[in-house]
C-alpha cells in the first residue's frame, strides 16, 4: 500500500531520497505514543524496518550480536560485511525464516517478531534465484499472485508490468534454462516486485554474475528501486557495490554494526580501523598516539624538488611497490616515521613505464590535515568483547 503511494509520488517527480527526508522531517522517525490509539490513520513516519536489540546465536557463534537499526521507507539500505559477519542471518530474521533469541523486528511500525514469513509484507531475492525450472518466465513471475488468488486479468497485467520493469518483455514464454544468468536474475527480481511488498530483501543477488554484468545490474537495480519506491535491504560483501547503490549502509563485523551512514560518511569518516580497512584501502597510521586514516587518492606524491602545497603535512618515505591498474597506478610507500601508505595516481601525465620504474625510489608525500580522520584503534566488535558486560557508550557507531 505504501509502496503504491510511493510510486504515485515518484511519478510526480519526487525521488525516494526526497520522500524519505520529508517523512523524517514530518516525524523524525519517532512514532507518537498514542498513534493508532483512536484507530486513526497509520503514521507515515514509522520506519519501514526497525530492529531493536536483535540477537541470534548458533551454539557458540553469535551470528547476530545485538543489532539496532532503523530503515526508512523507500530507502536503498545495504548491509555490508565480510563473509560470516551475520548479514544473511539478519535478513532471515527480518523475513521471519529465523526467530531471534532476543530483540524485536518491526515492519512499518508493527511488531512482527512472532509472525511467520507469509504474514510479513516482505519478499526475498536469493542469491541462487530459486526459479522454478519447469515453469515459464510468466508462470514464475505470476506464481506469488496465483498463491494469493489474484484474478487472472489482474495477474497478467501485473506480470506484464513487472517484466517491463526488468526489461524482459517478450521473454515470458521461455524456461529459466533458456535464459542467461543476468536474465534469470531479472526474473527473480520481477517475481519479487510483482507482489508489491513493502520491503524487498536481496541477499547478494548479483554474486553469480561476472563483473561487467554485475555492474550493469547495479545500475538497473538502482533504477528499479527508484521507480517502484519499495524499501530495498541489500546484502553484499562488495564494498564498491555498497558505495554505488546505497542511500545508506551498515558495515557489519562479527554480528555487530560497526557504522551506519551514507556512502560518503562511511568512506570519508570511517568510525573504526575495521571500517577504514574494509571500505577502500586501509591507510591507518599511528602519529602522536592517534590512529589516523587517509584515503589513497588524497595523498600527493611530490616529484623531486616539488614544493608541497601550503599548509600540507609532508613526510618522507620509499616506494616499496608499484602496481599499474590501467586508469590508475597504485604506489605502496613505507614512511620514515613508521607505517605504510597506499597512494593512487591517475595515469594522466605519467607513462606506465615511468611509473613502474619508481619502485625503490625515495619519495616525499604530502596531505592536508583536514583530509585525515582519526579512527578508533580497534573494531567495535573486539572492543565490546573486551569491555563486556558494561561497555561505555561507543562513539564508533557514528552517525545514525
Ligand atoms: P554472512 O551472510 O554475513 O556471510 P551468516 O549470517 O551466513 O553470515 O553467518 C553468520 C555466522 O553464523 C557464521 O559464523 C555462520 O557460520 C553462522 N551460521 C549461520 N547460519 C547457521 C546455521 N544455520 N547453523 C549454524 N551456524 C550458522
Ligand atoms: Mg550470506
């Protein structure tokens, strides 16, 4: 229902981000205590998903170790983390395939923690797509509607719309085996969006595709999400994917959220060494008892005799390694004051051969202080393990 409203609003020219800002401005994400008490209209400002104190262990393993998150309606939200960090378990808790040991799951302001999967207004797109091999594209896509006994004419219309949305018009008679990997991916997506769920959960949906197709599908997925206005919760271990597609992302480590923020927040201001290392290249130095991080593209390599720009911090070092990456060249520099930095340079002026010849050379590097960012030395997960049971308020959770 809200997804339909979102589509209508989007057609009038608003973006999902604008709508979210409006929703947030209207209610700050908080629900008035008496909302619904008089059977009044539902409060639009309730987040699409609210997770509170969510925990799930398998034996000794805390797969989800206390997660609090709020995801706004219409948001493209990504859970990013290494393999085994609890992303799939968290999605399964939201979908209702697993029951939490503690905590709650709310969808659109309603507590669904005890509800079975079919009673929740969410759909999941699995990594292996799970298409029915004996059914045609049309039958696969309309399956959910048949189960819900939607009338045939309505069903066909909605299937056609969904196939249009994923650009598969004309493929409705084919069987999954007659499709490419990317087309199967689109069918899986159409099969989920045809049900118009409030929330779509996607578990590494592009994992099986090769790089080029994956990059195309990233753009497609983002377009589709913008057009249908459904809240997407997207799981990936691929940082580039997360940065490209998300409105906001949560970085996971060992079942806990290390940081929540926009791609720019998380990339430019990583809250912990773990985040700094997982997103982008880890450039963490210890200077004066502080751990600072600086992104590779902000570091300037000074040519012989070149003056550093005024106000910048200069250190000397030696180029340990040079990697030619086509568009860029990556330099690994061991610094005299201790630590190693990776810097990248666009291959605009430098010829490849010249760049590769730089290995072993002494070099000066420069950066501006405002381009460095102080990070906590350890990750939130390991800090929590050490500080239990009474962990102090941890600024590492960052904005959000
Ligand atoms: P991710 O999706 O981030 O790779 P998972 O949520 O699949 O992580 O797994 C988190 C942790 O929980 C891992 O250590 C994994 O081995 C464990 N785990 C997940 N599901 C089960 C299960 N059904 N039984 C036992 N351990 C599990
Ligand atoms: Mg997983």
